[in-house]
């Protein structure tokens, strides 16, 4: 069933758990994530990142995601991830997305604030929840290094930002990074707790793939209610294809796609179990 970002985060808050948000740039990813969520009977967020426009255009994958969410037996939010242009956000809203994340984190604070206000006004007209980012991760969406390095979110600035913009969820920076970790990340989870207590909003972990189960659990205890996860799920799909090709002379592409889908679903299920406390 299709629900909005506010509704799904409320479910997470009620159970003091986190809901997983998985990028789904193709049908195999959509199927993999929803199969895992339905197997565990947990709510889930399927996301499309503006970065993936060249991989899978929003106009094509967006309606597929919305229809799949409507058909699902669990609550599903269809979310736009790391949107840096308001015109692109408008496309997602028109398609029927129920959550949007405006990312103005690379902009000066005042410009990020003003653009986020505009994003909130746009989304509210569609009964759509809004997430925004404050601070900067060590790497950008897609894994490229952030030229300025990580900028951890200031708790007092977060209070002002949330109050002024009226957002529904905040993605702070506290030590995670997008992409594949080269070493175990060192997370400032005490900062998460302080920001959660000061803002009173659900918090979001970006760069969630590759974080230890212990850190997930501590982060959730400290206020994380949405965890973004994609890189390691996608890597699991790639590995399954490599193993199948090494073992068999595969003729049909759909056999490779199915192998990737099953492996991604299994990986997503493991993550969901931790996020939901199962």
C-alpha cells in the first residue's frame, strides 16, 4: 500500500525502529526490495536518486515504482533521493511520489534554507513528506569524494534549520559516507542523539550500506528512523551474476537478472531485519 514519508516514519517511531530506504533504479531492484519487505511484513521505502537519471529516467521508472507500491501488501513510501533541482522534484511529485529529499547540503547555509522552504511548500501541496540534509558526508551520492571533506552537523544549527523550513525528517552528517567503505566508519552516534533530542524530528542515516549491526542498533536507539541502503545490495547482485557466469554458460540475460534480483533481495532482507529489530 502506498503511504507518505510522514506516515511511514510514524510507524518507525511507534516501534522505535528504522525503516530501510533502498534505491531502486530498475525493476529487479524494485522486485528485490518489495519481496524482502513482504516476506518480513515490514514497511519500506523505495527510492530514486536524481543521480540515477541516466541509468533509469524518472519518467520511466517512477510510475513503475508507484504502481508497485500500490500493489504491495506492506506500507511503501516512494521517495525521491538527493534531489538538487526543484524542477526535478516537481516531476516526481506529478508522478505520485510520496516522499522527497531536497539536498542543498553543498550550498551556503542560507541558500540551502531558502531552497528547502520552497521544497516543503511544493511537497505539502501533494501531501508529500520532505527530508533535507544539513552538513556534508565524506563522499557524495555515488561515492565520489566530497571536495570539502566531511562537515558534521551542528546540533544548534539543526534546530534552527528544522524550525525555519518545516521539514519532516533531517539527514545529519555524523561520519557515514556514500558508496563502499574502504575501512570501518567511525560514527559520532552521540551527535545523533543530541540532534534527535533537540529537533524532535526523525533522523536519517545516509551512506547506510556497510555500517555494522551494532552501530545500526545504537543509531536507531539514538533517533535514526530511516536508513538509506543501496551500495552493498547492488554489489550482492553483481557478485551473484559473476558467480553464475563462472559456473555456467548463460545464454539468456533474464537468467542473470533473476540471479541478481534474488541476491539483492537476500541482502536487503538482512538489512531490514536489523533495522526492524527482528
